[in-house]
């Protein structure tokens, strides 16, 4: 599948793609049934689906003559990484501040 | 899934002392990052660090002072992205200082981690097993 490779946040920044993901939280859906919910053309919907697929947000299975889209966990990992990063980041920074404050106090009492 | 980072740490120093380290650029840079902060509401400033490729951040945090109450409270926006002009991280950092037993309890809250994205994630986790079961059913029907 050829679709521009976007990062996680660019992928979810688009309202149509978010809507697709929201619909898929309820159930797996065919590309056709997803497309029925949008005013845009089917190829346009298809393009969004390719982007979601490329970023690991959904998997696509051919079942009979239909293509089924299902949510996939991979795409959501970046979000967790982000939270974890900043959690650790602040923890270490606040510790550093403590060391600094203590050092400062010692100098004062000298 | 949580979308807020909260941390509390106690320092054996007065709120006035801790406040200095939150609001004086040269002191902030000693424990946090090089910056051009000014304790003025509406002031735009930046924190600069090394790029963080794993998070697709270029290492510059674009910030604006939203609220400032000396020795008590400091709120600024905290935004970043892969390059200038593209914001993918859009959060708010809130500091609160509380005098306690001759020291200070410093509270940090960082919010806004793409709340909409997180809501999709939570919804997804709820429906996860259900989705898997659905696809298994579909697959087994298709192969019949």
C-alpha cells in the first residue's frame, strides 16, 4: 500500500481519521460501510484508511469480497511512550532541583 | 488510561526559595533546561534541549506564561513538535507551591496529552477483546 508515512500525531490530527477510529472502536467494519458515513468519495476514504493502516492503527483483512478494518494496538503505543517519557523527565528534574536547593543552603549556612 | 502527569515533591526550603528556581532563567537552566523565561503573564519563551527522535520532538519547547502568582502558582503552555511550526505535543504545565512544615510541597501537573487521542485509546481498550472476537468469528465464517 502506498500512502504517505506520517507520524502518530499527524495521523490522528485529521478529524476524518479520528472518526474512522472512533467507529472502529465499536466493531470491525468494511471499507464500504465506513465510506457510507462520510460525504467524501470512497477513494478519499480509502486514502485515510491506508494512512491509518500504514501507521499501525488498523489492520485490514480480506474476507470474501469485502475488506474489513479492525483496530490494532501498535499505533497507540507512541502516545504511551510520550506520557512515560515526561513522567520520568519531571521526576529526574525535580530531584535535580532538590540537590541544587540543598547545595545552595549549605553554602548559605557556611 | 491517564492523560495527565502529576508529581509532588517536598523540599526543605521556603516557597520563596523554590519560587526563585521556577522563575529565574539562570536558576531554571541549572535544573531544567536553558530558557528565556520571564515572569510576566503572556510572555513567550522557549526551553531548549537536545532533539528527542524517539518522540519526534526537535528539542525546543514553545511556552507562554498563562498565569503567575508569586510564590504560589505558575502556569505555562508547553508545546513541541518535529520542527518549527508543527505542534504535535500541546500541553499545559502547572506548578503550585504550598508551604508545609517549614518546607514547600511542590506540585506539578502536566495536562493535555492529546485528550482526544487518549479517548480513542481508552474506548479501544474497552472494545478490544470484543473486536478480536468479532474478527475471529468473521474469519471462521469466511473459511467455512
